[in-house]
């Protein structure tokens, strides 16, 4: 009836390539045969089951009946009782008795003395090997459905174990800003906000990303990936630095602006090991490898400290801090630096102080040591400017008066000359 060589080959291939257990595939075959038998030869309401022997190719079919009590069911002719129960809105609705799937307890005990309510009794069915086209098509659909379900469980189990790790795949396509990645047995997706802004990917590129979620959708298993996640940076260092992988050096915090700059706070649990040196590596080889993976992202590595003031001071590096005032109530730190260091402490576009605040969890205000002196200087400059303006105004008024006086003298002279001419 069956080509056992082909069946065993398919079963083995599904197990090796898709991770579907052999038992699940054989269960799907048996279920499909039972469905085909019921479709072709079964009766309405009949429960049919089958077993398939992969060694001999033999198939057995049987009918299952559930043992019930007369009080649990509505027998034929008891329609009035069913209507009364519906009108009474009874929660424990009785089921209609079907002789093809139910057997009363008194009848069941005639077959099996110790039969109990709810037990399933099995009755062999006549062996059939000839199924129609519709029954065969139904069996095929059942097998495909069950294999897909088993594969979905297998993929969920495989990638569920990899959640929180770095995975690799090949770029399949980039659509509407979303990078679709072929992961082999599943599809990975990197949303626009989870990408490094400066990176551009094309079909066929090999890509690594951080797996932060495994979701089941109607289209299959979707892996949510990220290259902008702070833990992606942590996992890259874990790969490069054995001290982190062993737990000797611990990453206490990460503040990251993907593709631009990151700050990492680390601490060593072994006094003989330098945490920053472990991260940087010999001649900076470890940190440069991570930087290359992140498309040139700058990485500041600082030592974590329990003292908030010292930790904030470290977080603002490479700027040098003069003093720090902590406001515990407002959780705010006022940091004083020299005029030369102010722009370095703030950073381009406020990036350095912004990352330091994110890393430490404190609100940070940067203040220059010459701010007060600058205020006094500005007041002096304003006074000098005011005096200068007054002096200029006085000089201008004096010039105006001289011009007016000269004009009056000219008028008087011309009037005298005209009078003398008239007299002559």
C-alpha cells in the first residue's frame, strides 16, 4: 500500500532539515489516514483513529466511543427536555446522545466489566486501502498542516533558546525601511528604529544582529532583530573579551546613540584585572573590532563607581571636572569645569553630557568656573559703553551748537552787506 523507502526517507529528511521529530511526522500520517477513512467510509459523528507501522507499512483503523451516563446526555425523543434546559439557562448543558460516538455505562459494562464514565472504548474497523480523490486530498492537507504546526513548534523552541543572543543571516530585501533577513528556518526583521542610521544594506549582504523577541504570526515565526540595542554592544564585547564572558568583568551600564557614540561603565570583580584594559585589549584590538562592526561608532569605556560624584566625573570624560554639587532630592548634579573644558564636557550637540546623564541616571548641569567673573565683566562693559555713549552725545551736541552759531553769524554778515548797498 505504501512505499516505505520513500516514507522513511521523507521522515528522516524532515527531522534533519526542519527539526521535526520522527514521531510527529508519523502521527500526522496516521491522523491523515484516519481522516481519509472517515471521509470515504465513516458515518456522521463517528470518531475514527488509525495507527501506521513504519516498519511493515501496515495500517489499522478503529472506532472510539466515549462511555457516558444517561443523566449526561439527551436521548432521542427527549427534545422537550432540551428546550426546557435552554429556557432555564442551565450552565451544564447536556449533550445529544450519538450512538456512533457515545455508549451508555450499562452497555459498556457488558463489554468491559470495569468500564468507567469518560473512558474510551475501542472497536476495530474493517481495513480499507482504496480511497477516493477527495479523501486523498483531505489527507494531504492534514499532513501539510500537522507538519507546519510541528515545524513552528521546533522553530520556536530553537530560536527561543537564542533570544538575547547575536544571530547571523543574509539580507533578503529592504522594504519600506525594514530590513528582511533570511535566517534559514525563519525570517528576521530589523525595524527602521532598530537600525544604525549610517548603514545601508543590499540583497545578499551578511548581517549580524541582536535577537530580542521571537513572535508567532499568521505568516510564520518572525524574529525581531536590532543593531541599535544597547545589549548588542554588550554581546559584541562579550564575544571579544573572555573576562566578560566568564563574569570576571561586568558591564554595569550602557548609554548608546547608535552609529555615533556610546559610553560603557564596567567593573572588575578581581582586583588583579583592569576592567578598562580588558575591554580595550592589547593595542586596542578588542574595542577596534567592535567599532568596525558598528560602522565606526565611538566607544568611551569608564570604570563604574558606587560614589555618584566619582561616577559622574568618570562619565563626563574626557572632560576634567573641578567640582560636583549633588542635589539628592532633585537627583541633579551641578558640575563645574574650566572654560576650556566646558565645550568638551557638553560635547557636540550636547551628546557627551546627554550620554553621561543616561549612564549615571542623574540630571547633569555643566557650569563654567569663570561664569561669575564673566557676569561682572559684562556689567563693567555695559557701564563703559554707557559712558562712551554719553560722551559721544555731548560731543555731538557741542558740534551742533557750533554749526548753528556759525550759521547765525553768516546771516548777520549778509544782512549788514545788503543794508550798506541799499544806503549807497
